[in-house]
């Protein structure tokens, strides 16, 4: 009880300091000139998670903590065709419960999400090249949006080279990636032993983005990835092919479908394969008050059948962030964010009460192609509520609540778990 009292008192103090900063904009730390621009933001998250069932057959202990994230990014336009970019973040947490999970201290880690140079419009405007460390995001981020164990905010950067070829009607990105487990752009005190990844990774991406050709899908991609040994298994090599189709079927009705297949092998022997399908339909009434939208979606990721020697479970490559659910991403412990073995359908609605606000609610059953530790296929029923509001140009808040009533996939069925997070963001 004492710990919780101190926790909420600490959160109240942090919130007061954040809100009071509205009266003292940090202009002194910023610069905007003809060539150099520097910006930043500060985020305060208040997070509470009630006992969530895990892939291990156990439960995640009750967690109550605050998370403070400070970011700073800048660009230097050396010339018309050369630009340098940097984005650095630091974060720290305060736990009220389960304090042994807290391996963070006040501002003891910095990480570069970006530290790159861009060469644009080379060869008469045909080629752009980016070298260094930079974020990547394609589609809904279900294959490429780098994250790291236990923390979706910790790493968005990729070390590599990206070359974009710009054709009439479409772009082709060719990307080489190398990610060491102990990245030199992660700056922390080594006694914590929190690396970005469990092993070294490398890969290659060929991503075609269609801008005008009706005979092509919106996106077509090939991704290769090699992971060195982790989770007690040998090196693995993945090949992933996929496409994204996005169509406006009418002024009000839109459809989105991403389909990907995956195959590979392990160095010690054994094949891998998997499937991903993400389908979304949205119908919007743009002329009505609050501009309501109805949507239906189905997200499928293959699972591993233990009776075969082939690993059929989908491998998310570089997408260990929360995706569509902050509650579900924890449930894959001990392999945090290893999205796999999922068959999730849901329906929902969105509303926009005013230009600064939005509200979304969705509900649906979460199944699994392969059985879980409880012996069944039913992960449970998931309710998600999301509210966003923008207070002027600088301050915004996001409130997200999720409830999961577990099914027979877990040993304890009918258990209700929930997560609530409040995320304040101040840009300066």
C-alpha cells in the first residue's frame, strides 16, 4: 500500500511538472535556421497491467509504473542534395509494483534512433541514398518497424544502407541491414546487461511501392533475414514474399489486404515456413456529425504444429512492437513481441467529436491456429478502447484501455485481464 501511495504521488508530481511546462516553452534549447533545425518532445506514460496470461502457462505479475521519454532530433541541410539527420532518445521508469523488473535508472541510457546522411536526387533525380542508422516503416508495420525486448519505444533504428530508385509511377527501395545485439549507438552503463536484441541480425529488403500503376498492388516486397542463435536454437535464415492491396471501393468504402508467405531453414537442420494475412474493411460517413466509421478486420499468423519437424509459426522479422494491441504483445513472453499463432477477428467504430479528438472501440475473439498451454485454441475475447485529444499545437494525450477474457488456450479460462495506459506528449 505504501509503495502504491508513493507511486501515485510521484506520478502526480511528474504530471504537474509536465503541464506546467506549457507556461515555459523550451525555445532556448531549439534552433530553426536556413540549414539547421532542432526539435524535441517529452512523453509521460502511466501504465497499469493486471495479471495477464502468458505463453508459458503462467501470469504476468501486476505492474504499475510510469515511463518518461525525452527525444531530440535535428537536421542539417549541407546542400541541396545532402542532408544529415540525428534522433536521440532517453527513457526511464519508476515501478510501484514488481520492482525487481525495473532495470532502469534516471537517465542512464541514450540511444540513437537515427544518425544518418541522405543523398537525394542523384543521377538526374533518379536515385536517393541513405547511409547510417535510420527508422523504417512500411504498410502497417507488421514486418518492418524495429523494436526490442520488453520495450516498444527503445529502438526504431536500423543500421544499413537504403537506395531508392524513383521510376514513373513507382519507387523501388533496396536496403541492406545489420543489427548487432550490442549496438554501439546504444549508450548505457553496461552493468544493466540490457542489449537491444538477443543475437546479431542481418538482412536485405527489396520493397516496391506503386504510386499509379493500376495493374500492380500498392506494395510488393521480398525480405531476407538471418538471425544468429537465440532462444536456444541455431542460426535461422528466412525468405519472405508479400504484397499489399489497398483500394477505395467507393467514396465511403475502403479495403486493405496484406498477404505474405515465409520459408527458410536452420543451420542445424530443419525447415521453417509461415503465413501472414491482414484484412481491413472501413466504411465512413464523412458528411455526418462526428464523421463515424465502421470497420472489420481479420489478422492471421500461422502457428507451429509440434507434431511436425517443420517450424510453421510465423516469424515477424522486425516487428516486435505492440502492433494492434498493447495487451497481446506482452502475452508472448518469454519471447516478447514474437507475434505468431494468431487468428483474430474484430469489429469496431471510430468517431471524431471535433477536429482535435478521436475515439475508437473494437471487440472480437482472439483464436490460435495451434493449441496453447491450456490445451485449447481460444486465446479469449479482446475489447479495445482508444481516445486521442490534441491540446493546441504542443500537448496531446492518448488514453488506451484493453480487456481480455481468456479462453482455453491458457490454463485459467474466463480470467479477465486489463491494461490501461495514459500517454502525454509535449512537443517543443
